[in-house]
C-alpha cells in the first residue's frame, strides 16, 4: 500500500516535513540574512530600524525554538506590519506558513508561501519556498498546479528535490510508473552527490516492482 494514497496521510507527511525541516532552514538562513537583507534594506533606512527588525526576527526564531507558537506568530505579524518588504518579511511568511501547516490550515500556508515567493529576489531561497509550496499543493490535491510549479524554472542544485516531488504528484495521480521513474531519477542524483537516499528507497519500495 502506498503511503501517499490517503489524503489524511499526505497532510500528516507535510506536517512532519515542516517539523523536521522548517525551523532548521529558518535557522540556517539566519546566518546569511544580513547579507541578503543588506542590499535591499540598508539603503535609505536608519541603522536603528534595521536593528529593530533583526531583534524581532531573533525573537521569532527563539519562540520557534521554544515551540511558543503564539509569540512566534505575534513576532512574525509585527515583522510583516513594520518590515514586510524586506527579506525578514519573507522569513516571517515562511514561518507563518509552517505554523499554518502544522495546524492543518493548508490554505493559509499556501497564501503565505505564495506571498513569500512573490517577494523574494534570492534564487536559492525561492527554490526553498517553491518546493514547500508544491508540498502544500499536493496536500490540497491541487496536482496540476503543483506539477506546473515544479516544471516552471531552472532547478539547479534542487533538481533531485523537484524530481522527488514529481514522483509524489504522480503517486497521487495513480501513475506508479511515472512515480517510479521520477523517484529513481532523484535517487541517482542524490547518490552522485553522496547524499542520503533512504527516503527515496522507501518510496520506491512502497511502489513495488513494475
């Protein structure tokens, strides 16, 4: 039996993915946020304002670490209200999307991620947002939109991720053959990069032999 057949299971998979990967990405991006943020925000703005935005962002990250969802959401909302056009605003939207997904509110998660995708000008960050959005669309059974989004841009270092997502979409569409091909393609790319393939091996095993 395929782990992606039931919609309820798909939503649980999305929530698990967010819990395991969402915060780690936000925390990792913290290290580079000053560089990304600088060229867009420092010009014409007071240093004091930038420091205030950074402090709010730090509060949000700490609240996420401590699993204080109310404070994290309040900090994110304040960032959006006062610094919504900055990269901090993009990170706030990503965090709100993660909180919404954890609450099973996939519609709100989609809205936040679409706003973040429109706002960011950073290529790597746009891939992170886009792949999260594709997962949400799969969870909402918006498979045509998910597929179109996965094929719309240069994939670069994220090619294996997009291949895996294509496999997930094919599974939901009942196309085991296409899913197998997509998963195998993703697995080959990960193996070439010396990366972990255990999840893909599990997905391939769940499909079974042709």
